[in-house]
C-alpha cells in the first residue's frame, strides 16, 4: 500500500502543501524516479532514511531521465541543503546531515531555501 504525506512550508503558511509519496523502504528509495521521462504536475517523492546523516541521505541520478529539484531536510524539519540534480549524475551528498530527501520537478526549486522549516503530516487516501 502506498503512503502519502503533506509537506507544509512553515515559512509560507498560506502556500499549498506538497503532496509526496512516502518512501521509507530500501527498494522504494533505490527506485525513486528511475526510468521516468517526466513527472506529473505536483508529483513528488519523500525519501525517508533510517537515520540522519550525510551519506545515507545521498542520492544517485543513474537511470533518472529528467533533472530534479532536491531538498534535504533534517529531523527538526529544517531544509539543510538543496540542488538541481542533473540526470545521470552518479552521486549527490548533502552538505549537512539529513533524514528526508524531497524530490520534485526542477521548476519547483525556488519554492524552498536553506534554513526554511517544514512539517510533515501523513494523509489517508480513503
């Protein structure tokens, strides 16, 4: 069963929350957006690591056929790094420890800045 979350931008509370697929298993994180040519409008993934650190929060873009906006978020909900991840880039490791990796379409990169705070809430798709 797929799980989804809403990610609320605390610095812009009037904005629309990001709806993301919740990926906390090894295979879900490994697959990510691999072999996808494009993302649907509003499509996002939240990759959840077992613990907060730099290496576990690293991503690869091998087999990813589109660029992505990537945001690293720590246990406190702070955006600690971000980048435009280019397709086929072998590895990208955040500059600061993170537990969550939010991946979205590249045009959404301006929506967050380092130091912004988010909150994550699981939603039911009944």
